[in-house]
């Protein structure tokens, strides 16, 4: 049984006081014993403040260095994230792939570093609009999976979360239809079954990301292979983020 995960990527938004306040509102709105797992990913400089202010909240980073320590100016290591109390890290987000030129090989090295440090990697994959229009979606996404997840032992794969985020849906308001998203999620799971095993594939959470909002979340999350959401814009307001969390609770998708 895969536990639904709703993850909020705050990107490079908010100031320190706003980050603490948003975390407070989210933590205060979560139901006790909910079947849904919730995690937030503040800017790295506010991780400490958010974790200290809300120790009960699951908090992660938006990126990490593949290197352990040393002369890597401006970088942050997995050990430093652990030291702050972060438990997860988003890797290979399309903004890092397209704006910072991050390759799947680099995402792979970061994924292994994160796993070795005991962080849960959320590895993002997704096609560009032109690639979808050219009928290349599965090919592009599965190649990103193959390379970004290369060399992982079964036990490591089972500690990894995949996020399918079609690039054309991120921050655009053009959400994938539930059928479009489910088709790619099923293809990823089928690939996992072949690359690892059917039982491993059945355990791995595959999140959907791209313009998820409270009013479209329940239908997306009701799809068999969609195990949660990675949320950008709608995670910056407690009401809309909690609306998505509510939509993920079983009674909302019955
Ligand atoms: C994201 O950046 O991961 C994302 C899904 O953004 P949005 O929800 O704003 O489309």
C-alpha cells in the first residue's frame, strides 16, 4: 500500500517570517492520523527556521550537491541538510534541468549521494511540450528515469520517490488530464517492474506535478498509479495547499 504524499515546493519565494508563518498555518491545518503524508520544501536558507519553528512538519530541500565536502563554493551538502533536520530533497526539477543545465547523469549522482546520507530523493522527470507533440513522451521520460536512477540497489529504489512533471504543465495552469498523467505513471511503473521487480514497482510512489490545485487534485489522485502530488504555486498559500491535502484524503476520492 503506497501512502499518498503531498509535497509543496516553495521554490525561491517568501521571506523568513512568511516561510515560518506558512509552515505554521500548514502544520496547524493537518489532521491527526491522516492517511496522507505532507512535506514542504522551503528555500535552503529558511530550512533551519522552518524546522525549528515546526518540528512536527516533514521538511526537505529543493536541491543538494553531489559532493561530500570541500571547495564547492555556494553548494550545500547532504550532510549539511541532515544536520539541519531535513529529511528529503527534490532532485532534477525541470527548472534546474532547463535553467541550470542539470543532466540526468548529475541527477543520478545527487540521488545516490542523497540516499547514502539517508535523505529521501524526489526525482523529477518530464517531457517538454514539443516532445509530447512529437509523440516522444514515454521515450523521454523513461530515458530520464533510466539515467537518473541508474545503479540504484532495490533497497535504494524503494526509498526513492519519482515525480512525473510534464514541463508544459509547470506553473502554466495547463494541468495534464488525469488520463494523460495516468498513462505516463503506468509506463514508469511498468519500467520499474522490468528494471527492478513487480513487487518493488508496486511499492514506489510516483507523484504528479504541474498546476495541481484544490479543484483538480481529487481526480488526478484517484488514478491508480498517481500516489501524490508535487505542488508549486498552490503550495504558497496554506488554504490551497491544505485543500489539496484534503482532496488526497480517501473520502474525497471515493
Ligand atoms: C513544480 O514546480 O514542481 C510545480 C509543479 O509547479 P506548479 O504546481 O506551480 O505547476
